[in-house]
C-alpha cells in the first residue's frame, strides 16, 4: 500500500529525473566557486527571481537567517509578522545568530496595518534600537497569498525610511501562481528573497537567496560563517535546476487537489474548513475534540499508512504535494470515516 503524507510539501520525494541528474552532475568545489552545476543554478535562479545574483543555502530557515545576518547589525530591531515562520519556527535563531531584537507586527494572513508599520519604524532617540529590516512572507503560512499591491505599499514605506525588506518566499511560486503573475513581479518589492526548492518543487534539499551582487557576496561569506559552505554541492544543484525548470508549472495540480481535499473534508461531521484561506496547497480546518479526536485520528491514520500532523495553534493543516493524487485524497477520506465510525 502506498504511504501517504499530508504533513507538508517538505516531504516530497525527488523525481526520477532529479535522481538521474544528481547521479550524473558535473561538480567542483563550490567554496572555491568551482562547481559548474551550482553556478548554473545560481545564475538561473537570479534571472527567474529578477535579481542580480543568487546563493544556494541548505534550507529555508538558513536562507532567512543568513539574509537577516547580512542586512542587519547586532542590536538592530527587525519587524516581522507575529505569525511568521521566522518568529514561530526558526528556534529564535535571529536573536542567537544576528543578535537582533525581533519586534512583531500583527498580521491578518501576512497583511499588516500600514499605519501600525509606519509607527513601528524607530526614529532618532538615544534609547531606541535602529530598525534594520522589515520582513514579509508570501505565500503566508496560513495558506493565504499577500496581494501584490500590499507588498508594494510595505516596500515603499520601508524604502522611504532607507530600510531593506526581506521576503520569506518559501512558497513564492505557489503565491505567484495564485496571483496569476510571474515570480519576479513579487520579488520587485523586496531587497532579498528566500525561496525553497525542497517543498512543492520536490528537490531533496536546498533553498535560494537572491538579491543584489553586493548583498549576495556578503551573504556568501555569512553562509561560510554559519558553516554552510558546501563543497561538491552541484549534486544538490542538479536537482535544484530541475525543480526550477520542470516543477513550477505543475503546482496548479497541488492547488486544485487542495480544493478537492477541502470539499471532501466537508463530508465529515463537525469539520469547519477555513475556505477563505484556500489559496495554495494547504487546507486548514477546525474541529472539536469530540467530533475529531486528535490522537485517535493521527494514530488511526498512521496505522493505515497515512501521516498527518496534529493540531497546531488550534488548527489542523493538511497539505497536498506532488506525491498526493486525487485517489489518495479519496483514500484519506474513507480512512477518516472508518476511524470516526469505530
Ligand atoms: N515550513 C515547514 C515547517 O517548518 C512549519 C512546513 O511544513 O510548512 N518559511 C516558511 C514560510 C516555511 O513554511 C518554511 C518551512 C520555512 C521558511 C523553512 O524552510 P526549511 O524547512 O527548508 O528550513
């Protein structure tokens, strides 16, 4: 029986073409700048993202953190959404690695109140830290996409104060697809961007940071400082090239499947699907413990070779990805009904 995994799109297996390309990749020592496959990936990524240069990093977490380190000085304050990955899921790394103070701004699915943002930017006062960076996230972790116009407004406010903007675009291509625009249209409103190759795009490892040449040169040195200088990394770059060329266009299938999954979940009594947050490949829903008992569901599915995460922040999240097909969603629904009928 096929193993199904709805925990995330991070769980995707590399494609057969990726495995072949990885096995045959021409490589060199990338710390010397000698890996032709990695050089090709970084050049291609920079072009697709509309930036001067790009840098391969081991993970999205690393990409965000090396960007924060590169933009800021110790003791700076950075403004980040209260529900951003940088705040919730990066182990407090910005404090440890960059020595910055994280100031959270309330967001509604990644959208901030612009006056509140303006008010948070520090003026001149001997008591204040300097505001060193503003961060955005698109697609947002709540499954929503931040409108292009809002990104522009945030970017303009930051620019007016001479503050750089970093975009956590772990799922940038999902966001671009949902907005019906090219990825570079989103990245025009940031100074640096992090995109993940190892989520919906199915590469086994890696993310890309892109920005100006000057920023990327500095980030390359900071990547080394963080222990992220990788040698024959073209083995991973080969999969990354396929991720960026072959895997972007098929993301609409994951988005369509998420809508199908949401529809089918509605068949289950007591589930309340958060339909206004169905922009990408994630389905969020609420249910009471009585209607949808967490342990029974997670364990019951696991026994049927289906993995899901339990509740986080009061919500359930099921994610579609390239290894999930329609019939797999049908199997999940049958399994849920079976478990709940017992
Ligand atoms: N997110 C993971 C978990 O860490 C929550 C997931 O399953 O969604 N930015 C955003 C918006 C992300 O969602 C993630 C991963 C990252 C950064 C970090 O990427 P990795 O896992 O490559 O470090």
